C-alpha cells in the first residue's frame, strides 16, 4: 500500500517576486498566520482547501460554535455601525432571515445571544465614552526589498489627551482556556496594525473587546521598524516557496512546550494540518515540518519560528487584560 505522503507531488517553488504589485494588510496577516497557505494563494493563485457549503434546503435545529461566532460577529458589527441600542433589532432581523433554529428554539437562541453579548456591549460603551473615532482613515505605503505594501489602516480612535488607539470588537473569546492568557493568533492583526502605524509615525495603543475579556496593548517598542522590515524580508522569501512554520505551532515552541500536537492534532484537538490542505501538501505532519530546510539560508522550523514570531511573542507578554464584569 502506498502512503499518502508518498503520493504527494514535489514542493512548488517560484521565482523571486518583482516589486510592482501592491500587497495589502490582509495578505500580510495571511502570511503571518500561515506562510504556506499564503504562498499558494498569493503567488500561485490557488487554494487546496475546498469549502463544502450546506444545502440551501437544510434547516438548522441547533447552532454550532462557528455559527454562533458568525451571528455574534454580525451583532457586534451592527453595534459598531448603529450603536448598542440597535442590537436587539438586528437579532430580530437574523431570526426573520432564517439564521436561527426552527420553532421555539429561535426565541431561546436570540435571548441566549443577547445575554452573551450584553457584557461585551457594556464594556464597549465605556470605551466609546473615552475614545472617539477619527473622521478619516490613515493610508499606509511602505516599500522594503521587493515588497510594496499599500493599504488603509483600520479606523483610529483618539482620547481627550490626544492619544491614538486601535479599538476593536471581537466575537471570539480571547483567553486560552489552559494558560488563561490571550491567544496569540487572535491578536496577530492588532500587532501588525501597530507595526504599520509606527511605520508612518503614529504610536497607537491597542484595545480589543473580546467575548470574555478586555485586552490592552501599549504601542510597540522603538525597534518596531526593524521588526516590520524583517517580517517583510521573510514574506518576500515566503513568496518563493512555502515556509515550514505556522503562527500557532511556533508560539507553542517559543514557550518551550511540545508543538507537535498543535500541528498534528490528536483525539481532542484538530491540528493545523488537518484543517488546511495547503499545509498537508508539503508538510503532512510535524516531523516533516520540523525537518524541512528552505530558502537561501536553508533554515528550518526553529529558525523561522524565532525570526518570524519572537518579537510578536515578546509583545504578547506585555499585554494587560481584564475579564468582563
């Protein structure tokens, strides 16, 4: 019998990218989280993950965690746009649109979602009293090596003292159940936004209101520009071939823990490689990931984990957080 790994084709490589095609913050975040997936999507314009949408005639009887997340996210976006007082109206619109379970469960679902979101909105209202949204968004243009990044930063907020901050609402829980510390992958976007703001001369705090806690981040340290340019160098390298590293697995390794279960998964944890065929194609298990050597310097998982994610891991240690009342 031939194993799956034996049937895998050779790893794709591409020539060095030419500057000229502007890259976005979303693409940078995609690379930061999953470099291998970014290579296939951004350089080869392909994705091995195929979604299997549910049949339109299927009626939900219960909500799974992903559906709950999307409904809460929709309610939070309504709160950001129209104010917290309009959230109940949006929940009724969700129910009319058939997004809740059938029959009597719909009313219970709406009540449960509103109960879940009330502490989040209470904290959000307090933050809004201190921080007002700026009328205009900040454009970002940053060129380094063969990477040209052009985009708009998310809306900035300002307090009475003139301080700037990214203020964001999230439908997800931000704390890891075991460590009771913020999950790094859920705050990666904020880290990159702060780095990019720093590149255009803006020192910005970060405030994230999650489903369970309020997280505050101070502006990045003085060496942030070097960290950004190092990241762009690695992105340029990652556009030539899929790098053998991922954000989640690397963070666990940098904490001195065993990263294999995060990547491979087990009976209780769906590993990263099980959820992403772009990873499986080149690195079907952690043994393959950790033994691979890529790039001109022939670096492996440990070297890429340190180069890509050590500044981010250090930043995570500076965060402050508080559970919702």
